[in-house]
């Protein structure tokens, strides 16, 4: 299959997945948090990683454990076992998870050299397996049942957080508020019997003492991450069905404010919940149809899956850059997800895509980092950003076979005195029209295959 065909099949849909509306966003009152939100909006590109024992099977993370989600989450389960045996086998994957080839510094170097500004790492997904040295459960990477527990890199969160910080990258700690392993959430012998769903196996209102144990368990885990693992910039909270406005009240505000006593700069992303602790809105596998005027970050997979999948199909560098440009033009960041292999390495194709993005960003990064939205934002294949008095216009080409015209129409109508090609000739010839400007491309730009984009600096 051609690379372009693969890219077409993986087109990211607009407006499909659930995410909080702009109207649900609550502006923090604390000046330091407002300052940190401006910092966040400057970053533009983060590296997201879903990684855990499930990577050994190449199946979707956690979700196959939920009988309620069986229809979509078990489509990759091709071995002949019933639901209960599947759960036993899944929960037993900690006994074989042994990523001996993990090289934290290599990952950090790769990210830093190629334009990524922060790491968003899964400390714990819904399955409850902890990638740090927690004292709350043995179901952890440093637990006695996990063969990796004696390795020098055994406390994976510590090793990764330290390595990425050493390269100047910020840390966003993904944490699932649901935990399908702890008996405080999925409690055996309760009214649901063996049928599992996203929520607890009991009604928290009927068993408040049991629910309180879960709340304390969750608070203790979050505080371990917030007090023992250095500076954390974002607490990125998944499992939006666990929230203070429904029956699953974990008193999130209480633990976030406690964490901010140690880390006053901490942003929280209580995703899909809205309210004062969703400082960033987090569309998943999608991007908004229009600009959002609040801080947001789209988490999108480089391949087809958040977790590692054998022989996955990856988006092209062109498609990844186009995604990044459109997201930035609409005011957001791209958290680009790569699923590490079970042996602790990154897939070679993922590495090549990261390097390809980095090469492009080295030339055109001035039009990406530290920018803000600029009318007319996103029109057909043209995208716009602004930094101070300088406007950047991106003219995107869908593939390298697309014709490069001598004259390009850019729908920008404001006054300016000069237009340059970023990474190319300055003071280009242009003329104004009723719908914007027509720019004359230098001849050398027309003699090659269509680039990922022509990027113009307008001032």
C-alpha cells in the first residue's frame, strides 16, 4: 500500500470524539496558573506515550477488560478464551513485562532534538498497573511479580521524568482516576457479579466506606507522583466518568490543591469534566472545527493506536506536520502519541517520523512555537499564526505530486509592508486582490516536487 494511501485511511476526523466545550472552561484566578497557561500555549508539540504490560500483546490498552466495552475493545482479541479468562490473562501480563532495552536518555534526546517540548506519559492507565514505584499496590513495575523490578531503570516514571527534564522538556503526568485492578473499585462479589464496566462494581452511595478507601487510595497515588518525582507541570487526568458531579466523587479539588502546596505551578487537566480543574481541554483523535480561545491540546496517535501495535500503519511526516499546523492555527497543542515496544525501544518507523518532523521544524519552527491564533485562522489549505506584529501563512500541499503554481492565493486582507518565504527568499513580489493577496513564488521554488508547505512571513 502506498504511503499516501495509508495516510488517507488514517485521516483524523473533525468533531467526532467527546471533549469539553469552550463554554465549560473556567479561568483560574491564581496569577501563577494564568502565567503557566500562557507558557503551555507556547509549547505547541508534546510527545505522548501509552505504555504498559499490554504492549506485549499489541492490543488496545485496558479497554478489553470492560465487558461493557467488549464490542469495540476486543476486536483485536483473536485467541479463543472467554471473558473471565481474558481478564485473568490480561492482569497477569505484569509477570512477563520486562523492557530490558529501555534507554530513557535516548528517548529524551530524540524528543529534544526534534522539536518536542514536553512529555505526557501514562503513569497508570485504567487497568491499574503503575509505572512508578508506588507503595499503594504490588501491581506495579517495581513489584515483586514483575521481572523488570531489579533493573536499574525499574522505576520507569522516575527514569523518564529525570531524563526528559534534563533535556529541558516539561513533564505532563497522565493518571487514570479509574482503577480496574484495585478491589476498592472493582470489588469481587458485588451486585454486578463478574460483569465489568467502566465504573465501580458497586454503588458508592450504598457502600460509602468502600468508596472512601478508593478515594484515599487515589489521593495517595497522586501525591506520590506529585511529591517524589520532581517538578510536574501538568497533572493529566483521564477517566472522565469519575468526577465530583456524579456518583463517583473522589474530591479531586482537595488533592489537586494539596499537590499545589508542593507544586504551585501545577496545571490540571480533568478531561471531559469541565469546571475549575480542567485547565486544558483535550480533544482525542480529533481537532475542533473552529479555533478555541481557551488552552487546549489534541492527543492524536502517530499510528492507528495509542498502545503499541505490531505492524502498525503510521501517518506520513507530511500528514503529521499538516495536523500540527492546523492545530496550532486553531490555538492548540499537539500531543503526538507513540506507543513504545514491549522491549523498551521505540518503533523504527516512529523514530523516522519524529526525525522527519524535527527536520521540518528546524526550518519553520518560528511560525509554530510561541505563536497565537490569527484571523482568518484556517481556510482550505491555508493556515495562519501570529507572533507579535508578524503573521505567518502556511500554504499546505496535500502530496508531493500536487502542482506548485507560479502564483499562490493567500486569503489575508490586513495591511502589511513585506512578505518573505521562511527558509527562503525575502521581499517577494505580490499584489492585492479583493480576497487577499497573490504572491509570486521564486522560480527555484516551482522546479521541485511540492513541499509539505510554503510558509510565508508577513510583516
